[in-house]
C-alpha cells in the first residue's frame, strides 16, 4: 500500500496543473453603435454624455401605495414570471452538470463472486478434476477517464454553460420588468376608463335632465319637435357611450386580473374621480388618480441602455461564443485522461482487508488528433461564425433599445405642450357651451348651436383624459425601455 501513495500524489499534482492554458479570445465589450446621449441631445453625436445614474427600483418608481401593492401581488402570482424563475433553476442545474466535469469523479465499488466448477473439470478447464467452489471479493476506490484540462476545453465548455445561466437570469429580469410595466399600464388604463365612464354617466344624466325640460317645453308648444328630436339624439349617444365604457372597464379589470394572476382586491383598484361643483369640467381639470409614477430624467447617457435585460442577455450570449471558440481550438491539441484505482482483493470475505491484499492500477491515456478530415477546423469555423452572428445581434439589440428610448423621449418632449393646449381648449369649449346654452334659453340662437358646443365639450373632456393617460404611459414606457432600476 505504501507504493500507492507516490502514485496518488503524482495524480493530485496533475489535477492541480489542470487548466494552465486558455485558448478562448479575450472578451471586450463592443462600443455602443449609437449616439452617446438619450433625450434632448439624442439627435446629435455630442461627446458630452448625459447622466448614467441608474433609475430607481419599481418600488420608488410606482409612488402610489395601491399600485405598489398591486405590482408586488403580481410578482408573487404571475405565471410567466414563475416560468422564468424555474428556467433559471434549470439553467443553474445544467451549469452545475457542466461544472462537475472540472473535477474528477471518484467512486467506491465493492464486488463479490462465487462459482462452482462441475466434476470432471478442474479450474484450468481440463478434465479429471473434482467439483469445487471458487470465491473472490474486492473493494476499490478510483476515478475513470478524468481529462486533464491542459488546453482549457472543459473550462471553456463550463464558461459556455455559465454564460447561458446568466443569460436566462437576464431573461427573468426582462419578464419582471415587462410585468411591472404591464401591470402599471393596465392599472392606469382602468383608472382612465373609469373616468371616461364616469364622465359619460354624468353627461347622460345632464342630457336626460335637458331632454326632460325640453319635453315639457314642447308639451306647452314653446319649442319645435325638431329640438326635441335633437335632444333625444344626444341622450341616446350618451347612453351608447355609457354602455361602451362599462364594457371597457370590465375588460380592463379582466386584463388586470390576468396579469396579477388572481382576483385584484377592491381596495387596490383606482378610485373614481370626485365630481365638484363646477360640473363636468371637475372630472378632468386636474391629473387623474393615476398620477402616481416617478418622473424620468429628461436626458441620459446611452450607457444606461446596458442596464436593459435584453442588452445584458445579448452580451452574455456573445461572451458564450468566445468560450465556444476556446473549446473548438482545444480540439487541435492532445488530450490526456487518467483512470486510476486503489483497493483490496481476497478469495475470502474475512481476508479482504488483511495485510498483503492491496491492489492498485494507474492507466494514463493520451489522445493526439492526427487526421479528422477537417472536422476540427470546421467546428472552429462554426464557432467563429456564431461569434460574428452574436456580435451583430448584440449591436442590433442596442440599436433597437436606443430607437425605443429615443421615440419615448420624443413623445415626452411634446406631451406637456399638448396637455396645456388641451386644457385651454377644454376651458374654451366649456365657456362656449355655457354661452350658447344661455343664448338658446334667451331665444337668440337655435338648438343646433347648443348641440355643437355640447359635443365639442364632451370630446375635449374625453381627449384630456386620454392625454393624461398618455403622459403617464410615457413614463412607464421610458422606465421599461431604459431597463428599469
């Protein structure tokens, strides 16, 4: 047994020397193929970069307590996110399988056999022997076909698995970011549609009251049937809008329930807007209850795009191709594998561990590629082509990310002006409606003027609600396309 120790020490030294070479190319992150800034300077190639401060996390971004609680509920229950998390567990396990190849697999084996030779056949297989029973027992500890990774092939394959694990992790981040954005958007849409429904219901109530008054005046013969019919049109139009928005609100709730993965509690739904003494204008004169999202900076460095999960995932895919090139290059070099074992053997079980029963074996093997009809060269060419493809895909992802962010910034640049103009338009149409109704009551104008002013007021109110939703939705879009916090 003492002679076994130098052999095993030599084996341990060989294992420690494993991986002295690395044939993969050195990775450097490619320069971003986009302008240096996002926002106001995004249209130029200015060398002055904007802020690259990371955006806040979703808890800081969603400032409203209802929306924040709803997002947390969705992160716990959404099935798409569960699938993404389980995909991470799968990739982690696959990485563990590949990483195990870096280390020798040592196994203990025990074996026993008993056999009887028939009479007339001795142990050598010839005749004139007597029947006998043979026994043999052995116990061994060893490793089989362990590759000494001098060329770095196993380590590079391990790195490929690691980059795949990291890529899947970024996919999970992408699903979470999309879920936060979709839940926020669905919640804001429900809030806006509830306002639209409330506006339509208040409009219907106002028009029904106007129709009832016109009907009494018509009964007294003080107005024409045309005016009564025109009033009826406005009532029916409002009823149609109420029915449409009622259906839309129900669909919004269904969409929100599907995103959250369970029924949304009533206390987490957006509250209805309060109506003031100023009539319909009070519904939309101020920002809706959906105004709960943190503002996004007006200008950022393009480096912030590197925080996007899809950009990070593309980078990990690119890194993996570098490791694949290293593994393909290693196939051109000799590979050394070891098989070794130590143990004992005996014809009797009781003597298995007695002195003199020890055994050992040491079987190194070297494999030198000589001729493979160009297989290794072709595999290397494939790995290099995959690297070029991954680089082009990475640059494409970055360019797409920049375009999405630039589009969102472009929309945001005019939203404040559009909201201001629409608010002024709403105030003007409110005054027009008030004056035209007073002139009709005084008999100066016909009812068509009132109807036209009424339709313009209602349309302006609905448009303002839509613009307020668009302003909040733009914040969500910017938060998403910039990679979140």
